[in-house]
C-alpha cells in the first residue's frame, strides 16, 4: 500500500471514529479502532483486548486511541522512507 492510499484510508477511518465518538456511539468507535489497528503491519499492531461489556468501551477507547495513532505515525514514516 502506498503512503497516499494509506493516508486516504486512515483519514476516512479517523472521521468515522470521531463521528461515532461525538455521537456517543462508543461501541462503533471502538470497532473503528480495531479496523485501524488491522491496517497496520503485524509488527506495529497492538494486542487489543476483547471488549467484554458496554462498561469497558470508554476506558478501551481512552487507552488505545492514542497508541494506535502513534503506531500509524510510525508506519507513515516507514512508508515515506520507501
């Protein structure tokens, strides 16, 4: 995947994440985080815990949204160097 393709995909996913989170649809926002993580190469993917119930969704988002963004930035840097 090229940097341009990756950026376009992640941008759409980021918009979907923000839209869901802003509407209070935290389960949908968490699903988008899983999808974003799946777009990363294996060595950058986070080992995400499974959501067991609704009460775990907001803490999950708080914990992982910035970690996934950091991994995305690292992958973008790799793609720029190719």
